[in-house]
């Protein structure tokens, strides 16, 4: 795991191009340090990166900061690299032997290719990490996220469950259900489901705006509670086949699910650490939407057949809403808390 903001920067001593020992601790109390890990000298991206850094050496000096570059290249390669780039104040160090020891200590060594990822750590004069920027270092693959962050992935899936199951049951499967159970005509079914899904967009936008002013978890919990308590009554209204009750049942689902669609994404992003955000959200969302949600029409059809109860699909929606509600109660409200972003 890469070193986090607020942690003490691991000390190290490496050779520079002149074969002199340079210790991170030698800057303590004197200068801030911008510690830059890069994969390999003379590679195209690293050359552009270090050239840009060299063009701002005066600015770093004005900030009382020392730029220290580290890669697994030898000190001879580092010397030639610095010479060709015209670096004057930037120090390049060789994390050469033992190979990658310092990049491993900072959690940015890539074992497969055998060099460090691209990462920058801003360290203050007290030796504390105050900023972290990761590009190809510290990003987690799916298996590693599942291995180390499985509870988070399960929570993300649970938080997404009402939205996925509710959408599939109330807007997709319901088209067949209205015709076979409620006796609605294909034209009426198409009209109701199409207008309902169109209505979701403006209603979702409204609740997204509202969540930015009053918080997210409360709105989502109210929505999930409405799903628990309202799923069966909403399906019962639609089962009557009467136009007014059919529209009223769909309106209930539009209200409950629009909150989820408008607010849920922000909450999920805010509670997921940046270093695993994309991967964890992708896995959690796909569990809820592709795996669980994808089987909703089949499961709902089987439940109606097995139980003989035409309202059985509502059990799925209510159960999913209950799981989402519990997950929300176990999730701290991130409202007005600064989201974790590394730049």
C-alpha cells in the first residue's frame, strides 16, 4: 500500500550520480522535499516528466523545496540522464541495489515489470507526507481489491441493490407483468413504463440538487424505507389494472428510485478511497446491476409461478430495499466532508 498523507515518510539513503550518500533525513528541518518516483530514465514519458520538473526548478526553490527523483536505474545512468536534461538543482538517486528497496518502502514498486510506478510524495520539513499523487503506482487490480477490500465491495453492492433490483422489477419486468397479471394492453403498458422512465430524469436531478444542501444518507434511507414499505402496495395498485391506480403505483416507484439514481453515485464515490475507487465501484456496481439485477426478471417470474402470488415480484424489491437501508445505517454520512482526491 502506498504511503498515505499524514504518515511519516520512511527515511532512506541512496547514492547520487557522484556516488555520494543522500539521506532523506538530511533535509529535515531545512527543506520540504518533493520525492518523485519514475520508472526508467530515458523512457519517453519519464524524459518529458523530468524535463518539465527541470523547467520549474526556480519555483521549487522559491517554495523552499528540494526535488528528489528516484528510479531503479544505476547512478551512472542517473548522472547521464540529469546531464542530458540540464538538471541543476534536482537530485536523481539510484534505487539500484537492493533493487527497488525505497520504492517498495513507499508502496509504489511494480513487481511485474521490475521498476517503480510513477508517484510523487510531498514531504514537509518535519518529515511528514503532506501530499500524494499516484498515476500508474498504487492503482489496484480487481483481485487485489477483492482480497484487501472485500467488505467495502460488499457494502457498495448492498448500497446499490435497491436501485438495481427496483429498476429491473418496476420498469423492465413490469411491462410483461402488467399485461399477464393486470390485463393491461401493450399500448398502455408502453405508455406507462416509457413516461415513468422519462420522469425519472428530472426527479433524479432535483434530488441530486437537494442532497447537496441537506445531505445524502438521509434521503437515500428515506427512499429505501419507501421501497420496503411501498413495494407491495405499489404492485397491488398496478395489479388492479385501473388507469389511475396503475399510474399511482408507478409514481411511487419513480419517487423512490429517483432518489437512488440522483444521490447514490455521489455517496458511493465519497465513501470509497481514491486509490481503489474506480475498481471497487466497478465491482460493487456490477455485482448489484449485472449479477443480481440481471436475474430479477427470471427470479420474479419464477416466484410468481412457484408461490402463485402475483405480487411476489414486490418481495424482491422490498428485500433489496431493506438490504440497502441496513447498509446505509452502517455507513457514515460523508456530507460536507472533503472527498479524498489525489492530484
